[in-house]
C-alpha cells in the first residue's frame, strides 16, 4: 500500500466512525478513555452496553476539501479494500 492509500483509508475509516457517533453535546457527559494517540490522530473508547462491542471515537484533522471527503465516502464500491474485515459497508 502506498502512503496516499493509507491516508485515504484512515480518512474513510474516520468519517465512517464519526458518522455513527452522537453529537458534540453527548461527549461532555460521557466516559470516553483515550486508548492511543499518534501524532494528530486520537482513538477513544468506552463500553457500549448492552452490546458486546466497544464504542470507538476517532479524532483527526484532514487537509482536504469537504467535497473530496464526500467523494471517498460515497465510493462504496471501494470501501471493502479499506475495511477488509467488514461484512458490509
């Protein structure tokens, strides 16, 4: 994989994860724990009862136009290469 493809994958994953999360007001009263921080990217987690999975939150800044990010998100035919373990996108 090239550096550009890894960056696109991170952008896609970040936007997908952010689209599943509650609005900004919900963060203040929650119990998120910082799991990992690498450069400008932060990964947060918390329990998500009653389900068995953790809720994840990814924060990063992306130097791209909103239209370019939307194009990546709408390119569902290419989501599987970026999320190889997923059953469905």
